[in-house]
C-alpha cells in the first residue's frame, strides 16, 4: 500500500487520535479477507473525501508498529518505525487533493498458530477502475486472538526502476 504517498495526497491537518478506542466492524476483523479488504478501504477514496483513521485504528493492535521506508541521498535504504497516531500526524486527516485508490492484486499468506504474515501486492490509481499509477508490496503481520484479527505491523515498498516485483508475488 502506498501509504507514505498520502502525504502528497492529503492536506496536512492535526488529527486527534491518541487514546482512541474504536469498536471494530465484525466484517472487518473476523476473517483474513475482511481485515485485508478493510486495510485497503481505509486509505482509498475520491478527491475531497476524508481518510478514515478511526476505522484504521479499529484494525490495529493498540501498540502496532508502522515502518516507513525511505531512500537516503546516497541511495541506501532507511527505515523509521512509528505508531499509527504518528503516521496520521505525518500524513494528515484532511480531504484528499486527488482520488487515491489502492487495491490488492495478489496475496501470499504464511501462518503459524495465531501469527499470520501477508505479502499483499497492490496497485494504486486515482479512480476506482482507473489505470494503475503504482504497484508495490505490503508486508502485513497479524495475529488472531481467538475472535478477531489484529494488525501488529506493516511496511511496504513500491516497484520502481531497478526494483521489480518478483513473479511469485504477481497474479
């Protein structure tokens, strides 16, 4: 998911998220398909619409870790781990300047006990059925508490010159 690109898409506005506790929609958290769909839904919408940080918080464990990857001037990678609140403080919660839709095009799932890892390949566009602007892979860690899934962490990277998505992660 191209979440860091939302900085360019959303106007910066200070959110009031700290300490929020949100009741999750059962359809969002009781199945793996439901939580992955909700993960993409919360960041997608037309120009002028608002992101849904309250729903996003309902998907995430209260101590979830978001890792933001970036490139240093020398081309090497850098990673910064932030909370979901910090992520929204950086990206804002104001209206989107342009439409932003992200959807899954392929998924590879690995499970052990209550732990589930999802490699979720995505495409982004400015309209629901619009041409793809970018592709990449979300690496999402979840856990099942016996009644629902919780997102523990996620990180993503975009496909770009010199970095192509491996065949096993494409439809």
